[in-house]
């Protein structure tokens, strides 16, 4: 895209799930070329069914990111997001956008070309980059030595995770990222990790060899947006420092530069009467633990209790990211002038 040469900043956002689109919706209004690097290890729901029957990466997270960055008519976006009713046996649970992505991949043979065509049609302001060109398998090694295979299976075990890794469906180590992913990371002014499930949305991307190596070598500011709530079977009893520690352990060093932490209290009635069983308690703070890892801590009331859940306030988070971008750009410019 030519827009990358006209915009002031370059930002690469890495993750998946419901958290990534929340931030992308705000970032598209910045003077920045945004690249969304999206996990391809999802094996549940409509995405899981499609990836098992068609040779395509799971399309669900790609679909949601595309909608978040889209400037199309709201009616078109509603149609793209529409999910067939569970009573429609043949199409039950499938989102129309998932089917369109799979169809375009089958028509063109190339996933990249298909996403380019769809992004133009959907008026996407930015780039949607699958982390890899093929569906990957997420594996979790628990502290008791047992292993879970498949993203959708990990949380069910309710065990403490020691580490995660990703492999191809043939069991080989996942080494190669999709075209343009490494370039987007290396050329970025800022890398944003999350918000999203630590083990099942963020780390599956970083465990691809080329992506992990790019994060370790990028001159960009690496920012982690810490989750507001813990997650069942993943980060139960985790502090914010524990989240950053897990990221750094998997990357093999202190590579997270800045962490955004919410300090607003989640209402007690929400915690006691949550609409689903995915989240547990609010993430506790350990500011000394964060600083001991060499990260800059930015704390604010980032909480938004919209849509029946505890989410990040998009505008406040993006405001902080914009300030960090300005600061980082000045810092780089001063280094180059010396």
C-alpha cells in the first residue's frame, strides 16, 4: 500500500481473539500505517471447522480485525459479521465473513492476494497479516509434565502452564512467518502486544521462529497492554508482572519495553455475576515486579464496562500509544543526529 509512505508512524499490533480488534478500532484514526499480525492457531468454533475442511488459516480473528480497521458502510460490516443460527444445521455457527475469506483463498490460491482483494473491498485502513501461511497447532507443556495439544483444549485442563510452542499440523517446528510480517515488525516505530489471551492469542505468534527473532531485534518500542482480568485455565492468580515475565521468558530476555496497566476497579457485582465463565478476577498489581524487569509502567483508568464486559477503553489506550509514538520518534531522531 502507498499509504505507508504518507503516514507519520508505523505500528504493528500482534495478537488475536476479542482484544485485538478493540485497539485496532482506535489505531485506525491515528496518523499511522497499522499492520495487524493475527494468530493462526485458533482451532475452535467456525474457524476450527473451516481450517479442518479447507486448506486455509482459521479466518475468525482475521475477519474481526478486518472489520475493526474497515471504513465500510455499517450495514456491510453487519452482513460480514453475521453468524448463522444454530438451528441452520448445515451452516450452523459459521460467520459469513469466514466463508468469504475461505472462498477467496480457494479462488485465488494465494491467501495474501485474497486478503488484499478483500481489504480493498472492505476499505480496510491498514494491513491484515496472518502470522503464518498455514494453520498452526498450539501446544502447552504444564508444570506437571503433561501436554495439551490444540488452542481450544488448553484452558480445559485448569493446570499451570510452563510454556507453549507452535508446530505445523505435521508436527514440525513453526519457523516461517507470512510474507511482510517480519518486515512490518522491523520497520515499525511501535510493536503492540495485546490485549488478549496471553497463552492462546499473543504467544502463538511470538513462538513462530521468524516472528520471535524479529521482536528480539526490532528497534521499535515493544508495548504490552496487560489484561484487565485473569483467565480461567491460563492466567489464574496472575499479577501484571507475571504476564510480562511469561512474555519475556518465552522470548528469552527482557524485550518488553513498556506495559500499560489498568488501575480502575472492576465493579464487584460484575465479578460476582459474570456473563460467562471465561474470566475470574481482576489482575493484581505488582509494580516492583514490573520495574525489576526493566519495563516502563504506564498506569491509568483504562477500564470500560461497555457491552456487558470488562474491556479496555479504546480511546484512552490509543491516546497513551500516540504519546509513546511521539516520544519514541523524538528519541530515535536524537540518537540519529548524534
